[in-house]
C-alpha cells in the first residue's frame, strides 16, 4: 500500500467524520431535542471522545498522541455536524 505525507491525518478525518455521522443518526431519533441541542450533543460527544482517544494513545506502547491527529479528529466531527445541519435544513424543515 502506498502512503503520503498526511495519510494518518486524512484517515483520522475520515474515521471521525463517520463517527460523527453515526452520532448524528443516534441523536436524530430523539424528537424531544431541538436541532440546536442535537448539534451541540454531536459536537461535544465527538470532540470529547477524540480528546480522550488521543490521551489514551499516549499510554499505549508504539502509539503516539499528536495535536495534528486531534485537530483532524475534531475537523471530522465538525464536518459531520455541518452535514447534519444541511440534512436537517433540507429534509426536517419540510416535514414541519
């Protein structure tokens, strides 16, 4: 497999985008929450998990904890929040 300079950051970004979208699907079913609250929950859980994951990696032999990885994780979560906002504006507001 070939690699490139920022491959690990791109992989972190993709993984946390998928994780954030999974959170969005899970939070979406709670109809008692407003859209703003859902967005906040997705962002907070995703970012706190990324922080705890990088902290955990600092204790694992052969792994490192890097600020760049954390930033890539957070950007992935933020992209998933953005996608959820677009989805909610386009599809949820039409049903209301």
